C-alpha cells in the first residue's frame, strides 16, 4: 500500500492532521531532549519528517529505517534537496533491526506503530538496540475513552476527511480508508504503557496532543 501512495505520503499526513503533524513532531523532538552527541534511529521513518525534526532540534546524527524502498528513496531525495547532513537511510524491517545490541542513544517512531504486524516484537528490537539509559520516543494516534472526543474524531475522519479524500485522491481510496481504520482500532494509552512495561522499558511517561488523540510515549532502557 505504501508503495502505491509514496508520492502523496507527505500530502496524506498533512491532509489528515490539517498540518498539525509537523507541530507534533517538532514538539516531540523538543520533549525528547536529545543532543548533538547522540546517535538516533528513526524506525519507520517514511520520508523523514521526524528525522529532520530530531536533527534540527538537537544536532544529533540520525539513521532512518523503512521497509518500503520508495520511501527510503524519497527520504534520501528530500535530505539531498535540503542540503542536510548527519543523516543516513537503511532499508529494513522494523521488527528485525539490522544492528548490534546497545548501539543507539535514542530510538524514535512516528505514526508507524499502527502499521507493524507485531508491535511488541518491534519494541523488543528497539529495546535491544538501545544503550543502557537510552530513550525511546513513540509518537502515535491513540484510542481515547473520552466519548465527546471520540465522537468528534469519528465525524472528522468519516465525513470531512472521507469527502476530501474522495475529491482529491479517488485512486487512493483504499489507502486512506486503511489509515482511518487503523487509527480508530489502535491501542489506548493504558494498553500501550502495559506493552512498554512488558518489553522492559522504565520511567514510562507520556505527553498528549490534539485533545489526547495523539500521544508521545517515552521510556528508558
């Protein structure tokens, strides 16, 4: 699916969030407090917006990883066009990371959790490649128990976004329908915290955006 929509991937993200995804990544980058000495892995990096936000905020070196060749290529093109340094990209599966143990100071994943076949396995791999004391930042849409917010979300995605998608992206109907379904069916914050705990992360806490529908979960090894 992501091969099909890679040319419109950034447009999809900005459309669904009304441009707020840019702010969420920047705010998350600030909250994670990496610095220029750190080596950071961006899992499921897509076209690199989270990688760029992390590096601009901290000066850290970022290695981006994605399973889709077209995404990795667009990442490289974007980095080259912007003339940015301290970046590299790797084609690999986020559930089987091609790195030795305890090599990264930090790992981030932005809006990729819903697309993983086995989230716990991916988090186990992230935990493995983190150095002792290293930090994970997991930015994702989370299911809310607030009935009002849940209703507003449903109306937004199922009416406004659906109509915009039908008008602007009729050929990619399956792709944006999947994205809406995956957001509505993903874990709650409570459920995610339990998975992080089970994997072995410590000092787990979170920051919420967008009335609690978007969450940055942070944990340490």
